[in-house]
């Protein structure tokens, strides 16, 4: 039996917005979108589009917008399940979460690119960042049906959200593991800097984000 959809208008609008964003991306970049949807099963997308990376990319921008919306909804549903929500203004809270995630991700990418230039690791981190961002954007696709089910069908529980969260993290790690496997020889030559990079920008920021999120 479907859950009551009262007060879910904002979620419905956001989910429709995600579908519109993806439709626009597919309309403008049909071939690239098709390759992107198969990113977990083959490396064609990463090989073809990783060669011609742009700082400002419309396709990635659209997917990033979809990711931010999906993550904001999933984060708020998780927060409401694990903690007590102290506000009834869901729209404002969603906006704050979306802005927070956007700023966090954008600053993180900028710092990562800066560090890669400082340590002369562009030849490694350029492709690493592209692959990592691509897999993150793919999670945005998965979050649309996941959020829809959690909102309109299955009441989210702590166990369900933990399993879904771990599954999404696993998909992200699969991309990272494949990258390490392909570039192991290069990474070994710069192991110290790469480990320093991972500890500084792949672990610490998420610890800080978690602590900030739990104090909302």
C-alpha cells in the first residue's frame, strides 16, 4: 500500500526536476548519455570522454545538478530517520543541505586540482578526478528510483538506509579500485604523495561533513 503523499509536494517537484534534467542531458548529448549509463559495465565512457576534459562541461553540470538534488533528498530522509528533526520547514532545510553539499563538493574539487598541480600529479589525478566525478554522477541516476521508493512506497528504516548507503558507497569504491588497478605502476612511483592526498582529501573532509551534518 502506498504511503500518504501529503506534504510531499516539494519532493515530487524535485524528483520531476531530476527527470527533466536527465531528459535534457539525453536530448543534447544522446551518445554520451548512452555511454554514461553503462559506466559500471564498461570503460568506454571513461576512455573516450576522459581524454577531452573541460573545466566547465554542460553534460557534467547537468548530472551534477541531478546528483545534488538526489543527495539532498536522501540526506534529509536519512537525517529524519536517525535523528530528531527540529524544523517543519522542509523546503528551507533541503535548500541548506543542497547548498552545503554543492559548496563542499566544488571546493573539494578545486582544492584537489590545486594540490595535483602543486605536487605535479596532474598526469595521475586528472583522470582519477574525472573517473571519481563520473561515478558520483552515476549515483545521481540511482538515487532517483531509490528516493521515489523511500518517499512513496517503503517507509525508510535505519537498516534500509544503511544498506542503501553502503551499496552507493560500494559503487563509488568500485570505480576507485578500477582506477588503482589500471594505474598501479604510476601510483607506486608517487606513493607518498598519493597516500597524503587520500588521507587529506578523501577521508578528512567526510569526517568533517558528518560531524557538521549531525549538528543540524
